[in-house]
């Protein structure tokens, strides 16, 4: 996720763009930049860090111009440096662009169409800028942008300006949001309505596959590659800024749960290798030959990230047969762990700053392990200190309780398990099946989110209890743990999670009509066992709700509180099964009037012991 904004009108653009960036900072904040066009002169200012840093760099010397574009970055391709910050120029600096999204085939585009071009950044966006400018030598700007976009695989929300056509901004969208703000003698463009609302309430949302010519008095919208104008009416938006940042959702938590539809794809995009039935992570920095020698994997993390590691253990052992341990950072750092130079350690962290995970990573490094990060925040300490790794691309997560970072951690762990599986004994067919199923996950997440109202009803019913027990088996046991963790931190309801097979060894004593259960009973090789556990719960009169596989009618004889999830392969079940549990915890918290985005006594990033 990044934030983009554009302005064309009669006022000096600089301050409008900078104030707009501040409102978009929640979408990304590792670097920022703006570019103004004044007559035929571009002025570009960029800086590493947040918007304050950019303002400091401007230092009161506002660039001149009544049109411009600006960007706040959440790095995907290329590190956090000023050179990688947007806007980017074409080769002759005739064209400038800002972009939110990922151009997957940027290397191919470089080799095929831009052979002798020199690039000043490591970004996919600069490649697109060069390509647009190349077509612009022969074509008007709209046609040039369309010709370039035709060649692109990936996602974009972008804005382009050209010295040759200083009366317009061209905007295009596919997969990354864009909104046009309609004013009097001024038009705006942004990733969402947030920065526009101080100027106008009239917003036109672009849909995927659309391109717009934005002038100071009007905007013209087309399908990309088509010259027939589409008639789109502006909507009147009455959200305040905070509501707009939340995309109309009441809390960041629920917005981020819904974000999972899109950001899951950002985690796997460009990393699947269908021809090899495998995956490839650019920053892994280990050759296949070296990776083949790894005989032990350690996954380090805290909290929710730790539960993703517990799923990771199942994945690595099942797919690659490599002995794997998930370790809690705060425990690991005080042990004397067995590590050698055939051990691979992954530090898994949303913030990349969790102290216990960081210190454990340092210890593992000191003892000679290969250390790699699986991190969300680009340029964070864990990411910097690891010898490589993979960003999970979940975008900024603002709710204290983690949701989309968790599912994207699962995505990356699955890709690594797939990669290691294929290095060892996993067949091409199995690898390919996993790839195909991974690609179907966003659609399936969407189907689960459509049951939000039903899940809310179940949550409201169960939120009256003081306790809750979560049960799962096999690869779904960590999901029971994560579901329980979400409920505790969001709603303050006490809960525990157990592998259902453990019930007989003690936990059954808790069960009665006041002690409800949440059970994960999707159709996998442990399904029958789980059904037996549910019979026991029913016999003890505990109320319970079940996460079941769509089409499973058998389960209906046990309870009417069923949340159906689409069928997928067993190793991907955790990604789907956690979503109803996130929604359940969220709705319990709302019902109990908790501070959903900022639960008491918790912080987003735990940088102390
Ligand atoms: C729970 C939650 C925390 C974090 C934990 C690790 O919803 O967010 O349990 O998962 O503090 O944080 P990161 O992933 O930033 O290392």
C-alpha cells in the first residue's frame, strides 16, 4: 500500500499536496515525495521518512506550480531510499509518475522494451515511467499510458503528468484504488477520499480497468484502450477524515480484516513459479544448493506472529520433511538453543521491531545460523539485521490486534515450505496443486466475509459468557490459539485454546452450560476425530459454534451455530479458518463496547521486554 495524490487547479499545489499526503500517511510512511509542474519546468522534492521530513526538506521554499502529484511510500520493490521514492521520471524527464501497486513483469519490460535505458532507482515504477515516456514520443499522453499499461502484469493506481501536455493528469486503475475529487476550477486525485474531503465532498471512484483525463474544469473517464467516454456521476461523501481512512468501516480492525481480500494477493504475487511447481522469494539470498543443506528450521516470533509460526511448523514438516520448531522470542533468548550452520532461522514479525524476536534473532546469528526475516514493515530493525528475507506486503496495519499481517505471514510461510518441499521430495504435481489453490484463496476469503452478518449474530449470542474454549486439531490447532488470542485482546473475555484430543486429559472438567466452545471442524483427515470431540461437548451441554466446510450437512445435527468456509486443501485451511474467528472476536468486542482498535494495556509494537 502507498498513498497517492494529484492536484490541478488555480491554487499553488505544494501545500495542498503536502496536506493531502499527511492524511494518506496511514497507507505508508517510509518515504515521500512531490512534483510540481510550472510552465515547462518540473520541481521534484523527495525524502526518506514521514511527511514531516518532506516538509523539513521543503523548508518553506514551496515549489511553484498549480498542478502536481505526490506520493507516500510503503516500499515493495527496492529499499527505503530517496532514489526509490516517487515521483519517478521517464528517461528524458518529460514524464513523471506516481504509482501504488506492483508491476510484476518489470524486469521483462526492461529487457524487452528498454534495453539501453539507465535507471536511477530499483523500483518497478521507474520502468513504467520510462515505458510511458517512450510511447509518448509518438502518441498523446493518454494513448502512451494505455500502450504501456497493455504490457503490464500487476496492479496499479497511478497518476502521470507530462511537460508536453501540461493541462492534464492521466490516472489509471487496476487493483489499487483511485478517487477523483470534483471542485470548482480545481480537480483532485487520490488513493482514497481521505485527503479530498477538506476540498470537496463530490467524489468519483474509478473502477478497475478505467483511465481518466483530469483537467482543472472536468474529468473524462474511459475504459483503458477505448475512446468512448463513460458517464460517471460524482457521489456525495459525508464521511469525516477518520471515517474515510477507514474506508467507511467503523474501525481499522474490521477494515483490515476486509483488506485481506486484496493484500493476500500482494504477498504471493510474483513469487509463484507455476512452471516449476514452486515459489521463489527474491530476498532469500540463499542458492538452491545451500538451501538443500538446511536440516533444521527455527521460526522465531511473539504473539499472533508466533501462532503463524506454529502453522509454519506443520507446513515445513508436511511439505519438506525438515524438522521445524516454532519458538517464542521471550523464551528463546534466555535458552541455550542448539544451532549450527545448517540451521535456518526465520524471524517473523509484523512491526519488525519486537524486541524479544530481535534479540533472539541476534543470538541465532551469533551462533552461526542463516537468519532471514519475514516482516511487514519495510526497513524495520529485524528486516535490516537479518541477512535477507521476505516482506509480507500486508500494508500498514493500524489496529493494535493483528489480522491481515497474520494471513500474509501464513502466505509467505506456505511459499517457503513449497520452495523447500520442491528442493526435496515434493512432486511437481503437488507443488502445482498448491499454487492453484493459493490463487483461489482471495475469492474464498471474500465468500467468508460475505457471512459477516451471520458471524455477528453468533458473536452477539456468545459475547454474554465470561469464558470461551477454542478447539482445533492438526494444522488448525494454532488457529484455535490465534482465535482465542484475538478474543482475549479485543473483547477481554477469558479464553483458552486446546488441541481437541487433549480434552479428556483435563479440560473436559470445565465444560458445562456456561462454558461455550468454538470448534474448527473442517473436512480434513482429522474431521471424524473432531466430530467425536463435538459429541462429548454436546453431551456436557456446553453451547458451541463450529467452523465447518461448505456443504457439510452432517454438522447440522449437532448445532445450528455453523460458519461455513469454502473447501480448500488442508495446508491452506488455516488461512480461511482464521477469518471467521477474527470477525467473531471483533463483533464480541463491539457488542461489549471495547476500544476495538486500541485494546487496554496493549501496544502495536512491543519494543521493550
Ligand atoms: C496480536 C498482536 C501481537 C503481535 C506481537 C508480535 O494481535 O498483534 O500479539 O502479534 O506483539 O508483534 P510483531 O508481529 O510486530 O512482531
